[in-house]
C-alpha cells in the first residue's frame, strides 16, 4: 500500500495533520516521533488503532531506523514536521535544535534519496517557518516566496539550515522536494509553553500573564487546520522544487491577543470583567526578539486555490473553551517537564 511518512506526527501541527490526512487520504500513514517533551500520543489517540496508521517511536537522527522504514514501506511522500520548535528553549539549549532540525533533516533526505532514486512522482515536504526570513519593519511588505533568508535566533537558524539542505538535495540530486514557510499557528493541542495556550492557562489559574518587552511585537496567526489544509493542497497540486508561503492574514500585536484572551476567559468562566487583565505583567524581553512577522499567501491562493477559512477572533474565543474542556490533557503534558523550564524562563513571577 502507498504510504506517507509523517515525522513529528505526535506534536501540535503534526497530530492535526495526521487526523486530517486519515480522514481524506487513501494511504498508510507512518508516524515517526521521538515523543520528546513536546510529543504526546494522546493527541492522536482516536486514530492510533486504525489499520491505516502505524506509529513508530524513534528519532529522525537514527539513520538505520529511518532507512528501515523506507525499506519496509512504499513511502511516496514525506511530510517533515519533527523539530525542536520553541524559540525560548533554543536560546537556553541550542544543541538539540541543531541536532534534530539540521542533522535529522539530513538523515531523512538521504534516506529518501536512496529509496527514491530518480523517481519524480514522490514528494519530500519540508514544513518550515516564516522565522527564517528574520523580522519585518512596521511598513515592510509581508514575506513571500522571494524573501531572503535572515534568521535571527538559534531556532530559526536551524530551520533555515534545514531548508537550505532540502533545496540543495533538490538542486544537486533532483530529489522532488517542496518547502512551505508558514506563520504562527494556533489551535487545539498546542503545547502550553507557546504564547496563546500559556496565556489561556495562566489566566484560567489566576497566574501572571508574562508579556515580553513592550508587547507590541506582531505575529500573523494561522489556524492549525487552515495550515493542514494548505499542506494537503500543496501535496496534491504543488510542484517539486517550489516554495510556498502560508499565512493567516491575521497580523495582531501580542498585547491585543493577551487582552482578547483575558476578556474571553472572564466571559466564559463568569469572572467579573477585567479580572484577568489585572494579571498582565511586562517582563524582560526575549533576546533577539523579532519585532514583526507577516506572510503574503497570494501565490498559494492564486496558483493552488487554497484560502484560510478561520476568523481569528472567533476561533480564539472558541479555543479558550477547547482548552478548558481539555484541561486534563494540558495538566498531563505539564506534569512531564513544564515546571523546570517555566521557572528557568519566568523566574518567580
Ligand atoms: P511541536 O514542538 O509541537 O512538535 C514537534 C514534534 O516533533 C513532537 O511530537 C516531538 O516529539 C517530535 N520530535 C522532536 N524531535 C524529534 C526527533 N529527533 N525525532 C523524531 N521526532 C522528534 O512543534 P509544532 O509546533 O507542531 O511544529 C511542527 C513543525 O512546524 C516544526 O518543524 C516547526 O518548525 C514548524 N512550524 C511551526 C509553527 C508553529 O507556529 N507552531 C509555525 C511554522 C512552522
Ligand atoms: O512564526 C512561526 C513560529 O511561531 C514557529 O516557527 C515556532 O515554532 C513557533 O514557536 C512560533 O514562534 P514565536 O516565537 O513567534 O511563538 P511564541 O508562541 O513563543 O511567541 C509568540 C509571541 O509572543 C512572541 O512575540 C513572543 C511573545 N511571548 C511569548 C511567550 C511564550 C510573550 O510575550 N510571552 C510569553 O510568555
């Protein structure tokens, strides 16, 4: 049976993708994930018993394992999500980022090259980020497929390096690769160290809401399901050797998002209005903090017919409800590693 290899499929975006692909695609889904602190099988609990899904716990840096997967299965597509993904952690501990994001990508590319030879009907889709393009000034046009690479932090440098490897494997060896660079995702199952779920949970628990610097940094929020739709569209209609930028067209300042979350939490839990706003604290800025990201997705819309469907404000309000409903899951992932890294990042606030 035709198979897709999905790396990092127990993570936030990967798990949303596996669930969508399971519904829509007639292929075996091989999910390879090391289950680091960020990976959790509960995210795909509902489909793990499906005969279409095979989960393999393993490291993408393990050449033998990765090559054995290509030998055992007829892999026609690799959708490569596995990565160390949190910028703050990359500032404390960069080594793991270089190891997984750069070396792991190399291992996968080499395994695909060996298995596929000259085959051109396969696809290696590298799921990358807008952070590789660096930071925008307030009046700059959004990033697009022609934007130059200028990564500013260890995480984005490692993703940029892996994108360069992917491009080189296409250019030099003819490997059929595609790179997608997307903006900040939000939605169900995100690990609660990231901005939106962290603010939701701190507000729910009456803890401080730590805003870095002046809170006027801008991110372009993309719903994870819109992102997964875009990836399926690219896999179906995209061309090898191309890059596609994916954004939600939702540029928002961090303070705006925190205020919205505070309002939603008060509204849903019945707190007196303004209660959660009292929790906002301005804390030391992230070193090298990129001021603004924004993405121009017009090529993806024009050439492949993809459009984002979610309305940010409505989806964010619903998401607060989703996280309240899934508090048990959040508690279970926080029980693993969360309090040490939280203390390291935020001290005693
Ligand atoms: P995540 O941290 O939630 O998930 C990463 C997954 O990769 C986890 O399940 C983890 O166990 C797994 N993993 C880590 N190291 C591994 C290794 N060595 N071998 C096998 N598996 C390993 O990340 P995410 O937010 O879902 O991001 C997925 C991908 O999308 C990443 O490549 C990231 O760079 C990219 N991306 C994320 C965003 C975003 O906003 N979250 C935006 C743009 C691009
Ligand atoms: O742009 C895509 C990238 O988005 C992805 O490639 C990364 O994997 C993903 O983690 C995300 O990176 P950011 O650094 O933009 O996301 P984060 O959720 O860490 O932070 C979003 C913004 O909120 C950023 O400006 C930093 C700020 N922030 C974050 C945290 C965790 C705070 O002000 N306080 C916080 O406590």
